[in-house]
C-alpha cells in the first residue's frame, strides 16, 4: 500500500524528516508515536502534499506510484485521506455542500459518473446513520462553531463518505473526552477492511486502546527510532519518550 | 465563413474562450451617426416618436450635461471619455415593424439569447419568467404580457409606456433621479433609448418575477437604458436584471438609470446579476458601467430591496440607494462585487433616512483578486426628523493574492440623537489552511477558491430569486478563474 523510503523533508529550509523508512501493507493499521516536535505532523503533511513541505530526498511510493510530484487533490482522489489535528472552518459553506463537492471532484478525477443530488443525499444519510450522527451537522457551515469533539467527528464523517484506501489520522485524539474518543474510534474501526490501511499519529497510548494497531513506530529526531507491536505503545506510556529524546526534542 | 463565425473564432483564439459570452450577432442595425449633439437628441426623440414634453426634457438634460463636471470623488481611474466616439442610437432594423410574436423575431437574435443561456421559449415554459429583452436599445420581445395584463400590471419597454400610459411615465420619470443628479445620469436623461417600465396597481402582488436581459451588441454603442418601476399602494414586485456584453477591445460606455417608487405598504425587490465584459487580463477593453440606481420609499411601511452581483465590467461605478421618506419604510442593499485581473469597482449604497422609524440594512461582500482594486463606498444619512431610525451595515472584504486592493469608505451622517447606526467591517484573505483542507478532500484549487468565496457571499446569494442564485454561484467561480496558482 505505502512504502516510504529514506524520506527527507524540509519546512522553511529546516530539515525535519531525516530519512524516514516505513512500509504499510494493505489492511494494516500502523501507529506513529513520538515526542512533540519529532516530525509527526510534518510526516502527515508531506504525505498529503501540502505546499511548503518540501521533499528533499527519498521517495513515497503509494500503490506502486511515486507521489512526490502530485498535487494534494490528486493524492486525495487516489484515496489518501488526512484527518486533521485542527480541522479548518469554511464559513458559509454547508457541510453537505462541501461533501458533495468533494465526492464528485474525486469521482470526476477517477473518470466515474458524478452522483446526482438524490443519490448523494441517500448515500450521505446512510453514512450519518452508520456513524450515529445527526443530520443537523450537515446543514451547518463546515466546522464553524463546532466543538472540538464535533470537529473530529466531522473528520470521521468525511472519511466515511470518501472511503479512502489510506487514512492518516493526525493526533485525532487531541482535545477529545473519552466519549468522543470512543465515537471517533468506532468510526475509524468501522472503516477497517483488508484493502484499506491507516496511519494513526498520536502522542498518547490512550487512542490505541480503541484503535488497535498492527505495528507501532517511534518517531523522534526526524527518524523512526524503533518499531514494534502494540505492546510498544504500553512501554512508551510507562517510560515516556526520554529514551528517544535527543537535543531537538521538546 | 460568416462574420459571426469569424468573430467567434477570433474571440476564441484571443481569449482561450474565457469570456463565454464574447460573440457578435450580425444584424443590420439602424444607427444614429457617431457623436452627441442637440441634433442627435432630436433624432432619438423623433425616432421614438416621443411627445414634445419629453424632447424638451431631454434637451434640458443635454444642456445641463454640457456644463456638468465628471464625478471625481470615486477611486476608479480611466482616461477621459471621448463622448463623440459613440453611437447614441442603435436599433435592430425592424423597428417600424415590431414583431408581434416570438415567431417573428429575427432567428439570429433568438440564437444570441440562446448563447446567453436564456432561450426565450424555455424560459417561458420552465421558469415562468416574463422577460423584456433589451437588445442594444430597443426591446424586441415581451413575453407573458397577457397574464400580467389580467391583473393590471404594466410591463413593457419604456417607449411603449409613453404611448400606453404617458401620464404615469410623466408623473414619475426623473422624480427619483433628477435630470442633473450627476453627469452620467444626466447623459442618460438626454439620450436614453429604452429600458423597462413597470407599474403594479394597488394591492396587486405581481404573479411572476419580472426580468430583463440587457446586452450591448453593436460596436461603439453606448447603452443608456432607463428603467422606471412604480409599485402602487400595497403592491409587490420582484424584478431581475441580467447583463452581458460581447468582447471588444475598445471601452464601451454604459450609463443606465433605474428609478424605483414604492407607495404606501408597497415592496420592490430589485436583483441584478451584472456580467458585462470585464476587459482582458491586462485591462484592455471592457465596459464602463456608470449606473445610477435609486429607489424612493415614498409611502408608509414601504420597502425597497436591492440585491446585486457585480462580476463584470472594466469599471463599475454604482450606488443603488434608497430614500426612506415614508414612516416605517425599509431599505436594503445586498451586494457581491467581484473584481479580478485589472478590473476596478467603486460601489456601495446610500440610505437616506427621512421618515420616522425607518430602517436600513447594508450587507456588502467584496472579493478582489488579480491586480484589481475595489472600494465600498456607502452613505448612511439620518435627517433630524427621522426619529427612531436604525441602520445596520456590514462590509466584508476578501482578498485573493497579494496584488489586489480593497477599501471601505463608510460615510455616516446622523442628525438625530435617537438614531442607531451600526457599522461592522472585516477584511480577510482565503487562508492557505482552507485551501489545503479542501484540496486534501479532492477539490481542485480553483474549485476550492470558488467554494470559499461562495461561502463568503452566502448571505447575499440567499437573497436572490432561485433561478438567479444558481447562475450567480456559477458566475462567482467563472469570474475568479485564473486568480490563483
């Protein structure tokens, strides 16, 4: 599904990723943990193709194709989804309009027929029902006036609607109380399938009680320092990141 | 290759088909010679077989116009206008033999409207809109006349109204926008060739949206239409106006006047989607849109609401205003102005509170992109007698890129201690965060910009009648093409 080879990336001229290697097979859930400032969010932005996050070395191979030259929207259309740590507000644009635009943009890119209004609404209703979300959320402007929990649930809804092959969750657990955490995790787990993979980025082990990973990686000082099973997360919870903290870590 | 096809080809090659409405219809026109003089004013009046009083009115305007200075206070910049280079009268040949039905209308003319996306027949059937088409200067087809006549609504070209109900026209013409209001309006008074006249009798709710499509076709033609809408006591009307013009390298002048009169308990809703040719990327060509629009809420509890979506024209100079004379009358102004490339716009409104408990509401959304420059200019004036007057103004500017400008110039004059005047203004940009978020969901950059801008304008778009709202939303996207990346 995804193969990251010796990835180097800079932000505003500063090298943040210094040779990341990672392989995610279809159906797998990987967790990336690490101290603040270790490059976790940078990795997610680099994978999504954000402007200003420059790849200076190495490759990102997704389904056999090098992604580095592709625009964010092209990567999205190919099935890469990033759940944002801080979802962005789009005033005046109803959630349903936004989702409709996104779904049809992706379908157009893939050469599929666009969904008409009725087909789209039907699909959307089914998804909100599946996720136990109220339709009221669809009428509100994207993330405007949403609580922290609502914003994250909205990310999960978008994920469910777009059905990505590779979901990257960037600190989705930050700012969530335990109930919200459970709802979000249920949503993510519902998407688990043999042909879909997830990369869960988190600072705390707590989320991994709900989204159980196949592999856990420790990212620190711009590199994967250690890889293990889900027990590695527990170990980190106990010992902290002190073992991995170099001079650059906060 | 016909001249039309040739032009279309030419336009395509120059513009990369960016301005969709850039085609020219090949119809032999009946034109006045170039230039402006008393003789031309007489020619126009004679052509239209006007009564003597109107000729005198025009001549008076012409003489005033000669002496009046150009308005200098706006922020727009352009070289001096050579008024002698324009034709002040242009009508499709068949003026003497007006078409009695759509079947008699020149098929090429109908094809023009089809290219504009407003096939007459389709509109008749689907939209239920009565459209008074203004082609260059003369209205060529008025639909749904019968249905309107049944309820006593008069909706016809103003030249026809002069024959049908001269007293009504004479009673109201020039009473809201006086002949010498400003140089552009004065010119219009001297040389106006057509436009719509609407009269809604007391107590009648107009059974459909009334609509006029204006289009400038002839080369070097100024378009000076004059619209007069009178809503008698307790009546209601919603009027839509849409504008496009073919592409020309030279600047064309459009100096229209719109006057609205609302009597006791009457309401007029006036919506405009203006998409005149804006000129090319470097600012060559395009329409000078110098328009005077004003409504008088003469009666108690009357209401006038302006909604405008201004995306076209090289220069827009336009301030649809309300004079709130009647007690409890209400004035509203909802505006979206989009400027891209080298476009300039100086637009806003005036709310003049004269009556007691008058209220006004101004919502202005300005979007500047490219190297365009835009100014919101608004006056809220509360007279000493306007006890309990209230105004709320909200001006939001959105900047796209770092070479455009947005300016907000509110004037507030309150001479009444009890009046409440509120003004809110914001300036923002489309953030990189927003664009990345939308693009990450698969929405390409230009569509993402259009989505954010449509969201920004939503409050105003919602004011538009359904059939216009869809068109306006698309227009927002089209106008901003090439503004990012």
